[in-house]
């Protein structure tokens, strides 16, 4: 007997179900196929190549009229089913037609999710789901502007497709990196770079606030930081929701999707469902591979055969020309999981395998995906990889590998990469000199001047020697930054500048880091280098800082903290002292100590009390003394000429001015200053990082002193006549130190390496350079001279509290 | 039998960060890695009691803030030359919430 099958939705899933069914039999079923779209089944996945102009709609039709005719399918395209009546086993079409069914198959797919921002219903705000959306995007002309909300698979394919047509596209993504569901940060970084190269503007961590319109038509997207992005079309590609409305009204069991069992049968035995509209075992679906598996089960179930749908691992590829990207399985860190990471900066390749119990459970590849199906096979089959673990990452064709080359990162640099910043010497010049016979550092210095000035690029020049000469070069080796990289601190610093690396991900990738996100040794250093070189572009990462700098207080051996408010130039007032005393009482501070830096230390404050005690001190006008920071600590002064019979200049005033200019700046190590009013030197200025001794004729500026583990007198940088000159020179010195020193080198160590003469050239002799240094310092201060105490009280006081207190709950 | 209790939102912890959870038997450090995995460890370092929740998180490891011992958060084992182990507790994330096994937390003192 011929049975009546009604199918709702002519999508990719139901289409495959019909195909499979007809392979077995066309005779048993009388099929009626409804579709809301005015066409039959086409390859929705290939809309992106259509958008990019690589294919036409005709190329992507899966079932044409002839196919439907051949299998006797009654097509009702452009018609929606309006209602399902389970009791009478009938469906009603939009136009009121009522049809009987023996079996009903729901394949309604999903609806694009539209964020309900103000203005989301304006003309010109579209999703990316069907041919109509695609055609709308194809109508954009070169030079027109489009904003795409969503940096996932769909959003990026939409963006790349339109960019290929010369449209100016901006992608706005709420998360920190692109395609965060499929990619880890490193691959997200590479992808972003490739898209930016295609002329697409990519904004991550960007929150949309409102869609602005004019005469009912979209005009711009407003972000919550106030940025306005003008646009002629706005495409929202932020996710999909299973299309369950019809099933829900019919009273079928529905969660996120329509509930189905392993046979793809819904809570009604005569109704099956398939595709993105279903929920199976708590899971909903957004890629075709599992839908096609479901479709086969649907056909079997309809034929009364035994079959069960099993969920499998999924893999994703992005269909954007030039972005080879693959991700599969589960690649999050997890208990007992280990990573194997491979990076080849020269080719822009990144590969990461996640291993658990000798099996590959996840993989992310960027740049070279040629072996991805082999790896995907390992994941799906759960192959034991213990035997091939060491060479696994090199893929199936691996034949006895070579050890990783420590000069790889330098070898990967482009010929025009600047190696020596002082003398503007690039890689190719140095390599040419070496090839022409300059066989050691001295010879390279003599012929190219590279590393002949401040010397911080010495490591890079040596690596170039090693890589150009091979075994013939025997260089002295400075230690690598840590186990995560073979490069030295100074190599990393140089390359961050010359390669314009502006994010941690850029450093990990371009410099071939061996770990995923560094370690406690390299991350604080890299974070510092990035913020010092790119104060505007790079954002400081507190999670890459030692706890003292993350919590802006000094951790004690018992886990409490010390709090030291600033006392400008060591001056205080009765009001400040009262506020400190009150705070000490209020928070039961066990120890109050007068420090060696002319201020007062409150020791033993509980971590939870920090925001509150800061707020109290802030109220009395005091800010953080940064007594915990690799930054400016104190400026000690003596009472100077206002009071002292020997005083020559206003040492207190100059000290306060200096502290007010320099506070809040992050430096490679802590920096301490002092200003004494005469050569008796009561403020101990001659053993500071920077010390000023006032004399009748002006100011003697000394630098590079020490009085900690080493004791060393300052060296004279210059004698100047005015306060202004002293201020300027000291800021220039600070900035030169900030830009060039190795992390955790105090100024005296750094000056010993680069030589005082070179420092003098920059900050004393060359007025242009001095001015530029002062300007760069001011720029950095415009970002970083903020009281972190006030900021944390306002923005993250909550994070100082326990996430939960179960002792209270137990008592309740 | 395990009974999972909700101790807070995943977003309440910075990626590569931690918060402490106070229990009747002392503090537990709840970590979130750069890739949104969570781990729960005894907060006190076996070396000299440093608060691990204040350490730098890298990969699935954490470095104690007091003297830089490094622990694998999955096993609680000290890495490299240092010898020691901190207790780990079952924890998972569901729908953006962090869940911990109450039974385990209560058994802490016995463990
Ligand atoms: C509070 C204070 C001692 C005091 O009570 O007087 C102090 C306390 C600490 N000093 Fe200091 N130093 C203090 C003045 C000094 C001085 C004297 C000065 O500033 O005039 C020196 C010698 C000058 C110098 O800076 O070198 C000094 C040389 C050091 C050193 C050695 C640095 C070096 O490069 O040789 C360290 C270790 C380090 O920084 O790596 C250090 C480290 C420390 C730390 C931060 C150790 C730590 O990491 O926990 C101490 C924190 C104690 C705590 O538990 O809170 N402290 N320390 C002083 C704070 C001054 C301020 O108001 O900010
Ligand atoms: C641009 C784009 C690119 C993609 N790229 C990939 C990729 O690279 N890889 C991958 O695996 N997946 C990709 N996908 C996802 C993939 O296309 C979907 O998973 C798949 O098409 C879902 O199939 P389906 O049959 O469940 O739903 P659909 O194909 O959406 O079909 C459902 C149909 O039901 C119709 N319908 C809904 N309600 C009714 C009703 N009441 N009455 C009648 N008809 C109704 C709809 O009009 C629609 O035509 C992409 C999707 C898009 C939009
Ligand atoms: S530095 Fe000179 S002027 Fe200043 S207090 Fe000491 S002795 Fe007096
Ligand atoms: S207390 Fe943790 S390393 Fe010393």
C-alpha cells in the first residue's frame, strides 16, 4: 500500500533523507514537500562561494525539477505549513489546504538569531541564511560599507565574500578572538591577520549597543565604547536557533530543538524530524555531516528497518580563499590533557594537537591543513598514538625528523626586517656582509654598524651569523628567555619592535614559542615589552603579572598584603597621617612601619579588605605608592632650601614635580629617585637609579646608582642649569630605559651593557632624540598614569572577594 | 553519590585567573585557564603555604606566587625538581556556571 509522507522543509537534511529513501524504493511513498523558500533543495553551504563570485546559484542546486518529477514528489515551494493536527494526522498549508499524512517528517532547519538591539528591524539589517540574503549582499558595490556582527564561520565567510567584491567590510566580534568556538587564540590570531590582509577591518572584544538609522534605513552601528561604524548594510551572523515553532504548537516534546530518539522519531510515533531543528541526546546541530547521518536513519526508520543515529566528532573548515583552517574535536585544556604545538612563523603555520590518554582528542591547524583528514581519522577512530607520539605532529609522511632549529625564528624573518634599530640595519644587509666575509660579531659591526651602538641586537646578529655560516660560527650564547623559546630577552625585545608584534599571540606565533601561552617567567616580560613599545595598541594584561602588580599591593609570607600610599617627595600632612591612622584602626592593621623610602607602610592587610582600605585612603587624597611595582617607587627628597641653612635649590619641590610626572609608569624593574638640596646629600641621591644633587649653579643629574644587592655610586649624566632641563632629561632617560632594557635589569645593569656614552648621546647630546623620547613617555603616561587603586575599587572590587562562601551556607 | 553545587558564574573568574571558594574546611582555589577550562585545587602551597589562587596561570599549570613552584592543575603535582602535591577537587562547567561536588568538599578534612 502506498503511504502518504508529508515533508516540511526542503532543506539539506530532508533532501538527503528523501534521496536515501528513494534509493530503496520510490513506489511505497506518495511524497508532498513543502518549503517556505520559493525553491527546492540547494547546497546552502555553497552560498559563500556564490557570494564571493566563485559559483552561481545554478551550480549549487542539489535537486532540480527533473529530480522531483522523476520521484513523483509533489512540490509546494514558497508555501509554508501553518499547522500540524496530530489527532487527525493532517497538516494545513498557509492557504488553508488540508492534507492527510501517514508519516510526517519535519526538517524546518533553523532561524538565524537576531540580537534585539535597538534598530534591529531597520531596513538593511539582514542575516546570512538563504539565497535572498546572499543576493542582498551581492548587490553591494565597491566602496560601499558593510558591518558584519559576528566573527564566527558565517560572519567571516560573509565578510570575505563581500570584501572580494571591493566592499569595505568591518567585522565586529564580541569575544577576544575570532571563531572562538572552533579555534584557540593562536589560530584566531593568524586568521585575523589573514583577514586584515584582505582589507577587512576586524574588531574583537567589541560590544554592539545600537543600530542607528535614517528614514527607516540602517546608517551605522554604535558600539558601547561610543565608536560609530557607518554602514549601508548590516549583516548579523551571531548564531542560529532551531526552528521549532510548528512542532511546539503541535504539542511535540521540544527542548532547544525538537526531541528525537536514536531512530529520529519525535514524541509522536508518526512524526520524525531531521536536521538543525532537532535535539538529540541534549545536542543540537549546525553542520551538515551529522545531519546527513541523521537523514540515513530517517530513511531506514520510514522503511521499518533497524538503525540508530550515533553522534560523532565534528570538524570545521572555513571556506575563505587563502585561509586554510581546520579544527576538530575538543581542544580545550583539561584534566590529563597535553598539547603538542608546532609553529612555523615563516609559512604562517600553526598546528596543535590535544592528546588525552595516548589518543588525539582535538586538533587545530592553520596555514597547512593538508594532513587534516589523517588527523581527523585519528580522532574519530581513537587511535593509540603512543608509538608515534614524538613525530606525530609532522603528519603521516614523516620520515625521521630533524631537531627544531634554534635559529628558525631569525631565519624566518623577511629580508627587510630591521635588526639594528640604532643604525637602521636590516637583515639582508647583515646577511650580505656575512656572505661577503664578515665572519664574526666584530666584523659585522665594522662593516654594517649593526649592534655597534646600544648593542641590544647583539643576540640577533649572532643568530644571523649562526644561520648564515652554519657550523662555521661559534658564538657565545646568552641564555634564552626561558624554556618556552630559544630567543634571548633582547632578541624578543628587538623583534617585537622591528616586526611590529602587538599582541601576546603575535609574539607566540611569529617568534615560534614552544608553549601555548608562555609561562610565569616569559609572560610578565613579554607583557612588559609589549606595553612599553605599543602603549596605545597593546592593552596591559594583568593575568600576565606577578600577584603584587595584579592586586596592587605586596603579598606577605602569610598571604596578607601591605599597603603603601604615595607621599609625594616624602612630604605629608596631618590630614594624611590621620587618614592613615584611621585606616590602620579600621582594618586592624597589625604593623605600621616607616619605610626606607620616606613613607608609611601598612602591613598585614587582608586581601578582601584591599578595595575598602584603598577607597578610604583615596578619599583622603592619596593614591597608590606602587611599592609593589616594576615601576616608579619613591622620590626621596630632603627639606632643601626652604628650611635648611645649606640648601641651594628647591629639592623638595623638584622631587614632588618628578614624582608627579613619573608615577604610574611601568618600567623593566623598579626605579627609585632622590633629590638632595646640596652635596651633603641627605636624600642619598648618589646611590639611586636616578639622583639629583642640587648645587648653586643648578642640578647634577646622576644615573645608574645602586644600594641593594649591589652598591654603586651614580654616574654623572649631565649638569643642567634649570629645573625644566632636569625634568626633561630625566623623563628621556626613563623612556630610553623603558624602551631598551631587559626585563628585571635595574638601570645600573642596563647602563653597564649599553654604555653611558650611548645613553648620553640619546638623552643629552641629541636634542631631537631627547624630545622624541619625552613625547613617547608622555604618550605612555596618558594611558598608564591612572591610580590603580581607584580603578580597581570602581571596576573590580568584586574580584577581591571569594567567589562563594560555603561556610555561610552551611550555617543557614 | 555526587551532588553538584553551583559556586558561581564562569565569567566571575578572569581567563588565566582564579578566585577562592571558602569552605568550612579552608579555602579552595578555583581556576579558569585561557581556554575556559576550570580546575579546583587546595589553595595552600605544600612548600610554605603560598596562596595558589594568586599565582600566574599558564597552559594548565599554575605558579605559586611566593617561591615559584609550578603545579599541574590536573593532577596537583609539583613540576620539575620540586616535590609535592596539592589536593584537587571535581569541578565542571555547565551553561556558564561552575559546579563543584559537595560531597568532596565535605570530605576534605578526611582526605
Ligand atoms: C618596605 C621597605 C622596607 C621598609 O620597611 O623600609 C622594603 C620592603 C621590601 N623590599 Fe626593599 N623595601 C624598602 C626599601 C628598599 C631600599 C631603600 C630605598 O628605597 O631607599 C632598598 C635599597 C635600594 C634599592 O632599591 O636597591 C631596597 C632594596 C630591595 C631589593 C634589592 C634590589 C636590588 O636590585 O638590589 C629588593 C629585591 C628586589 O626588588 O628584587 C627589595 C624587595 C623588597 C620587598 C618588596 C620584597 C618582596 O618582594 O616582598 C619587600 C617587601 C616587604 C613587605 O613584605 O611588604 N628591596 N628596598 C622599603 C619600601 C620603600 C618604599 O617606601 O617604597
Ligand atoms: C552561508 C552558510 C554556510 C554554511 N557553511 C557550512 C559548512 O561549511 N559546513 C557545514 O557543515 N555546514 C555549513 N552550513 C550549515 C548548513 O548549511 C546547515 O547545517 C544545513 O543547511 C541545515 O540543513 P537543514 O535541512 O536542517 O535546514 P535548512 O537547509 O535550513 O532547510 C530548512 C528549510 O525548511 C524551510 N522551512 C522552515 N519552516 C518551514 C515551514 N513551516 N514550512 C515549510 N518550510 C519551512 C526553510 O525555508 C528551509 O528552506 C552553512 C550555512 C550557511 C547559511
Ligand atoms: S641635603 Fe643639604 S640642604 Fe638638604 S637637608 Fe641635607 S644638608 Fe640640608
Ligand atoms: S609557598 Fe608556594 S612556592 Fe613557596
